C-alpha cells in the first residue's frame, strides 16, 4: 500500500524535527547536517522507485524537500546553559 508523497513528507518532517531537537546541540551541527543530507538522498532514491511511474527528477525532489523540511539548526547551547 502506497501513501501519498504529502503524507510521507509530513511524517518525515515530524521525525526530523524531533531528531534536530534531540541532537541539535552546539558542537554537533556537522553530524546533524550529515544526517539531513543522508535522509535527503535516501528520500530521492525511495521516490525514484515508486512503482512503474516515470522517474522522479532531482529538481522536483528538491522542491518538495524545501517545501516541507526546514533546515537543521542548533536548538540548545549546552556550553552556555541557555536555550537558543
């Protein structure tokens, strides 16, 4: 059973926001960006394999990604002990 791309992106947005909130501490931004890049590449491969439809081009995938997913950011400064 395939779900629409909008439902997939909404679920992915919630999970990535939670990941960013948990691991988004100063000193860890490089790993955070690596994870987001990995998820972006994996999403492109997943969308490209959906059934017998025509191939999903990279520009369309990036437009969808930018519409639904916010860029990762540091949410807590543990060295200053105050939220950002």
